[in-house]
């Protein structure tokens, strides 16, 4: 399962949530982001 793990970034330590990869979650995330970007491009290209 997940937990909290410390990570150094730019010389500072951050506590980040460590999690197991969920199958298909990353793919779904990329699809949603892609659709959102295309949608915004569509909106702004038609806003005259």
C-alpha cells in the first residue's frame, strides 16, 4: 500500500504521498488531459 515518503527537491525535503501504480489510471489521465487541451484549443480558436 501507499504511505508517505520523503523526497529531496531543489535541496529541500518534501513529504510526498507514495502510491502504487493503478493499472490504466495513467492512461486515463493522459486521455483526459489530451481531450481537455483539444477542447480548449477548439474554444479559443472559435472565439472571435
